C-alpha cells in the first residue's frame, strides 16, 4: 500500500452505503490501526436518490479528506458506475453489484450479484452491503477480514450477530469463487514496444466476448491464456 489509498462506495439512497462507509472506516482505523477519514453525501430524496461514501486511508496523518484519484470504486447501481468510473485509476479496483449494474466499463471489474445473493440465500436484501464488505476484505489488502467482522459486530443490534456473520462469509466466499474462477489473458502489440494489455475474465466471459469473436484491442493480438498468477 502507498501512503494514501482512496475508496468510494456508491449507489442509491436506502442501500445502506453511508453506514457501510462508517463501518469500513472504523474497521480500518480502530481495528487495523491506520489513519482514516470518512465523508458522505446523498441526494435530497430519502430513498432512491444518489448516495456515496468515501474513505481515505493512509500510513500518515491525512491533511486532505476528499478523493482525488480513486484506488477502489464500488458501485451498486448503473448510474454510479457511469458517473464515477472515470475517477478510477487505470490500475484501480472496480467492484460492481451485477444485480443492478449490467453495462460494465472494464473487463477487469469484479462482478458479483451481491443483492441477489442476499435476497435468495439469506432472505434479507438489507444485508447486501455486508456481503460487499466481506468481499472487499478479500479483494484488497487495505482492510483485514478480522477487522471488518469486529467493526460490523460492534454496530449491529443484539440478536442479529448470526445473520450478519453469515452475510460477511457469503461475501468473502463470493469474492474467493470469483477470483479462483478467473483466467488471465494478455494481448501483445505486433512490432511495438508497447506494454501488453492484461485482463482478468471468467471462462463464461471469455466464451461470450471478444476472444471467440476475434475482436482484439486495436493494434494488439492475444498471445497467452492461462491461469491467474498466484
């Protein structure tokens, strides 16, 4: 991790993103012992309007608590994906709830139907953000799974601990399954010193996308397909 790491959680009002940002900040700051700043904003509508929460993490004191260039973007609706994706660094992490986000701007995005899993497996759509927190602890080293669980259990009402633990575990398992099922594809440019392009895709995405249709990135050709490096 560099000296500064910027995260934005975004979606619609009523999805629990503000609380999710607070829990994430508490996990990183209180339980993992890093410097952290958390801000939030939402539209005038109580539910359905735009909502976002931003978390800045650093090894040093934070002198500016606003996002400048995102290292991680998590989106729970299409509008947020379209609006905020340009703010993500070229090597940043994009996590999408594919229950609501269907037009994905990057083949490197981690696509998991978090809300669908919460609705079908746990019978409680409201815990979708806990699945996202669990997944986030597996997809980035910025926060530990232990810190996330501690922060969640310190916030939830008594009597709901079992459900919330199950939601976190479901999110972690979804992220692990997604990563283990991915394949790395590299495109090399003919007669050029340009760096190879690297994509991480599932086999399902490969079979339904540019690989079979031979729609290569301009000026590049696929050279290697293999398991994702450990």
